[in-house]
C-alpha cells in the first residue's frame, strides 16, 4: 500500500510547471546583446575600410558581423527578437482572454505582424520586393532602395487595419498606462530606423557615397530597429507582469 503523499501514477503528478521570467534580466541581456552587436559591426566596417583584413578566409568569417549584410549575426539577432516579441504577444493575447477579452484580438494581430517581420528579416522579403518594383521603373535619391516604394503603402495599410482597434476598441487606452506609452514609443523608434534611416541611406547610395557617412547611417538604422524591439519586448513583459504575474504551463493533446 502506498504511503500518504506518495505518487501512485500519472494522476498524482505534481502541480504544473510555473515559468518565471525576470523582466529586468531580459531587458539588460537584450541591451547588452544589441550594444555588442552594433560595436562589432562598427569595428568590422572600420577593419574593412582600413584594409586591415588581408586573409580571405578571415574576411569571410568577419562578414558575419556586417551590419549592412544578410544572413549575419545582426540579422539573426533582430529576427530572433522579432520572433520572441511575437511569442510574448501571443501570451498577452491568451492572458487578455481572462483579463479583458477586448484586448485579445489586437495582441494576436500584433503577434502576426511581428512574425511577418521576423520572416522578412530572415528571408529578405523586402529586398526581393525591389526586383518587382524596379520592373516598373527606376528610382533614385531617397528611393534608391526601391522596396521602400512598395513597403511604405503596406505599412500604412497595416496601420489602417489596426486603426479600428484604436477607434472602437481603444486598445492602447485600455492597457495599463505605462504599457501603452511604451508600445507607441517602441513603434516610433523602430519605424524611424526601418524607414526613416533607410531613406537617408538610399539618398547616400544614389550619390555614390558608401563611405563613413553611409556607415554611420547603417549603424543608426540597425541600432534604432533593435532598440525599438527591446523597448517593445520590455513593454510586453510589463503587461504580462501586471495582468498575469504567474504563468503555469500545461500541455493538451
């Protein structure tokens, strides 16, 4: 006969696992990661510009630090943060179903947008879009990176699709005060880098400037994009901390 308190089978399993996440630890880790990646990217550009890397094999590996490249460490970090933000926003949607069901759908819409952004960063969707845009004509000046011509209307359409949540179901206003403000700031910082700095970069490229000014623009662009993502993740963690301090994990068939 089993003693009292002993497990007698699957029905007597312990309580579900509780996942505890320190917002402060995540926030600090992400800021340090962003600072290191940007610093390494700037160092890489300086080495290349100064001709300090003569060995082709070493140059190939150092290319992984290129802030202006694809399939690199900066691109991986940004894509990972986007996907992480999307997963956290899905948790927010699940939490909102119990806390305030009106907020659930906006959170899931945001999560879908961030999944797309992560896929775009990994698969170069917007860069490939330039090929389609260039088939209809050539662009110069601030539109030298022609994907901006197509992506800007898409961003506006997404904004308009999300606008009803702001007008009829005031999503941001229903959020705890600091969360809504931080999400707005995070979005503004990210867009400033993703589109604002890209326009500046397009102008510099159209002028044949790939020197130090272009390098500063690239560092600012990537830095702002990553900073916006860190701020967004911080805001999302704030929301989860406020509305659902303890999360228990369970699995269903």
